C-alpha cells in the first residue's frame, strides 16, 4: 500500500499506521527477527495517541462524526490535568490537551496521560457508580473497559521490575483491549497492534522495556539539536 502510493498518501499512511516499506525487505538474508520493536514509538506515539485522538475522537470533540467522544469528556480530561497534583518529575501534558493550541505531545506526555489523567477522567464521567457520572454512563461500560485495558497494559509494561506474571498480564490486557476495539470500534485495528504483541517477546529477550526503549536516544538527539550552530554543515 505504501509502496504504490503518492508522496502525500505515503505521509498519511505513515502517520496513521506508523509503518512503511523498507528496501531491507529485498535482501534475501534479512529476517524479521533482526528488527526490534520500540515501545516508545509503537505503543505511546501510535497506539495511545491514535486511541485518544482518532478512536475516542478527542482531537476534535466537536465533530459529530466522532463517537463516542463529546466535548464533556475532553473538558473532564483537561480538568483532571489541571487539578491533579503530581510529583515534579512527572511530564504532565498541556492543560489544554486535545486542542490545536496544545501543540505536539511527546511520547512521555501520552504515557502520563494514559497512566494518570485519562483513567481518572473516564472513570469519573462514564462509570455509572461515580458521583460525577454523566447521563447514560451505564451505556459506556464496554468503552470504559476497553480504555482501561489499554491504560493498565501501559502501566504493567512500564514497571521497573519485570516478572513472569507481569509479562503475561501485559499480553492478556493488550488482547482484551483489542477485542474491545473489535467490538466497539470495528475498523480501527492498526499494524502497530500486531507489533505491540511482539513487545512481549522482547521482554523475554531484554527484560523490562525501560532497559531498551528509545527515550535515552531521543533525549540525546534533543540535546544535540539544542547545540547552537550557524546551520551551515561543515563550517564553524
């Protein structure tokens, strides 16, 4: 699909699915096992971001075509971001998250959003036992479960200490989330959902994801980009 598309469509495919064609596939000795799955890009920047922006429709909640999201959910998320007190080392998302003015969120913002803020917002608004529940919250039980399975999978995946039980729990939660997507949001399954299952395999090879995700390298790239230069390669 990517190989036969024009440049504009290629960029759209890359943004939506996070994958593209590689010339490496033409090499007879190239094997899929030689490719590492980075949790930062695959899970945080694709699965979490796409679920928030496209599946829940919180990127543009006023669009009536985007279900089940409503402006009330985004307002609740923004309220939680503003009111919840977190440690200084936590990378909180912008207070106007979901709006154009918030800019581009980093991977750590998406991770924090799904670990802290979105669960609190979803449970307070769509859990029928919540004192702040919206009208018709009982009809959103399946969506709440689908969301929480993704949030909990992210939590288990990023634990500092990896155990066999946590590894199996991550795979189980991710499977439940995808089954929920098929039930509540048919047509919203990405190649990255398949790739995310291979994070389970790499946990067996390299231990917890904190040992091999690309956050340290992205931080290094950021430091290099902030070095003052004259923007003329090869000269001082």
